[in-house]
C-alpha cells in the first residue's frame, strides 16, 4: 500500500488487510448550524426558500477511528443525537445499551462544542473525556457541565498535555498530539478576550501504522510557528472555515466583532487562511470546517466557493468521509 509522503509501504501485508485512519465529519457548521434558527441572512433565507444551491449543516464535530470499530468523538455538539443517528458506526447495537464512542475530546469549552455531553448523559459508565485543565476549569465554574453530569453518568477526565504525544485506551493504531492555539475563550471564562495556552487546542492525529497525519483545528485565530509546522507536516489539514472576510458579521449587522476578534482567521484577505493554505505542499489535502451560516462559501454557486476550488481547498459537509 502506498501511504503517502510520510508513510511506508507494507509489502508483507495484503492491501485489503491494512486498516487506515478514518475521519467522519459529523457536523461541518459553526455555532448555530446552517440554517441558524433565527437567521435570515442571504444564505439561511436562500436555503429555506430554495433560491440558492446549498446544503444544511449541523454544528461542528468529527469522529476518528483507527479500526472502524472504536471511535473518538471530537467535540460534542448540540446536534450530537442527530449526528449519531446519521452515522450507524457509532451505534453498533451489540447490546441493550451500546456505543462505539470510546473517548471524547473537547478542543475548547465553547457551548457549540460541549452541550452535546448533556444529550449523552445516559451512558452506563463515566465517559472517557479528554480536555485541557483550563477547559475543565471553565466547564466546572462558568458553565458547570462537569458538576451537572456528576448526577448522571459522570466524566472520567484526562488532562491533555500541551507538549508530546498521548494515547487513549481502546483506540488502537492512532497517536495524538495537542498544541495550543490563539483563539478566544467562551464568554463565561475568566480568560475571555485574554487567551491562555490551553483555552483552545489543535490536534495532530497520526496513524502509527502508515505515519499519515491529520491536523485538526476548527478554531484558529492566528498562525503561529508551531501551528504552521504542524500543518506542513500533515497529509490533510481540517481547519477553521468560519468566516470569509474579517468584517463579515459587522457588515451584515450580526455582530460588532471581527472574525479575528472572535478567534477565527478569515479565509480571504492578507494573512488569511487561503494565503496560508496555498503555501502547503501540493500533496496536502486542504479542507475547511466550522463554517458559519453567513459565509458565502456555503452557496455552491458563489464566486467565493469558486475561488476556493481554484485554490484546491475543499468545503466540508455533514457525512463527509476522509481516509488517510
């Protein structure tokens, strides 16, 4: 099997027996999803009326597996029940109560990445939950999710280190490494508008059998040297696609904050995501996720979507499959 520029051929193993890392996009939208329940921007209004060619998206979450039987859930969105129902691999039905979710990773403490834990409260044992100590602090004080879930299934918390790699019990073949990102903490955090290392992370997931790597960062507000190095080392980057322009929400009258103020690198403009992705090796697969309902790239026929296509950048959608 040819596994890419960082992998190794395995001539001793028939290609049909070699397992690959599999990534399933459960939700590709930003907070609120698309269409957002109370929004009548051109995208949301156009989707409801059928006047634009676009596809609805639930809120951002992915599932990753090294064997297609044991999965890591990255972020638990408010839409998690719908997402699990649409992806049967997460419900293998081996018993009266069952799940293939072996671990849950929270990349930050934002509502759209954590609220789904309430919907998963009927688990028969504590969820194996991975997040940084700062995220745990925010989810114990400002938004006391940890304390509430103690009354239900509970959480078996594991601290994510910000240096070095780590492994998860029951998740064979995959290695994980987190790195701090400059983004913004949620409104209920004491770090709001004053980000600290660990408020938000990116994660490199490496298939230990082939050496192929995914870099995942749905909330990326600023490109730093260590982030850029991780992106360059990846075979696929799944990164922040929240907003097209820095002033998108301001121009629409939806917010007084810029994209960067909210902790998201816009796609267009100087030092935007497109410029950075263009610098990656041509063999790197480039995919945007966490796409806000106002972003014109959600309109399949928009000039902005065509520009991404010219740059070889994909737009993720619910149900998208990636194999590395």
